[in-house]
C-alpha cells in the first residue's frame, strides 16, 4: 500500500533527528503551520512549492515525498550520524541569497531592481545558487504575500498551473503572477488574488521563475 505524504514526512523527521515542526521550518523555509497541516492530514494535497522545498532538503524527488515513487528502506534505517554524514543535510552550508528586488504589491504586481545587499540576504538550504529573493511592499496580495515578507524565486525549477511565478518581460517590466498555461503562443497569468486572465505573447517574455516559498521577515540577514 502506498504511504501518504504525512507518513513519509514523519519518518524523515525521525530518521534525521528532527524533533519539532519549528526545527524543520528553520531548515527548509516551509512554514511551521504548513508542516503541521501536512502531518495532521488537515492538508490532503499540499502545495507544490512546499513539497518541493521539503523534497529538496531531504534529497528526494517530489514523487518520492508524495509516495508515488519508492524510497529505499535503507534511507530510513541508518543511524542518525550515518544519515547526516551521507546526505550532508546538517553539514550543508546554507546558500546566502541576495534580495535583488523590491516587489511593490500594487495592482499590476510589478517589482523593481534594488542594489544587492541593501535589503539584505536570506539563507536557504539549497544545493545550488540558482535562486534570488524579492522583498514585498504593500498589502494587495494579502494573505498570499504580506508586506515585508520575502519571496524566494528559483531559476532552475519547473512550474505548473497554479504556481506563483516571477515574470521578466523583454521591455524590462517584472511581475509576480499566478501561472495558468502556455498555449497558442501566449502565456496566461492571473493576479495572485484572482482577477481576469492576462495573456502575454511568449515573444515578449524573457524568463519565468518559480516562486518556491514566502519567508517571514525574520529570515532576512544583513552583513556587516
């Protein structure tokens, strides 16, 4: 019988000596309430960005974490020291990721570039340096994104319908939107809190980055 995500996550916590949901939040960037809802089965279908962050941290695929692909038994049977040495979960040096933009949460969801280091940095337990961060200003995207919170964007990750993404247009405009589809030469998007569908010709889009998570202001670090 296929194991459910709450069973797998509980086993992963135990195998890695993670005792509380708060500890897992600090290690992964996934909020404690989200982790708690997954473990208590209050969330039957967790959001993709949370599942990706958890899977990346434990060195698994999202299919493995969701129970669709098997995880070798040996992964759970090793003692804590052996597990930490092999996966390097606790030895992994967090990647210092710069806040590179100020996301002005207005009607159009645009954001503007800021000088690196002015707004600070965030630490992410990632294996790559393909991310960047934006700091949100304004409340038009509440409760999805709150004023002062940090949006973590991942350049390398894939995205699917319903994911929040950062869009860079060739004319320099930058937006935060919900991705809907790509068809007939157009990318379809929606505002984070709903609204009409926006259709942008693919030729006008320079890049699209998945928003992997939204972090609390306490995650911001300033270097001396």
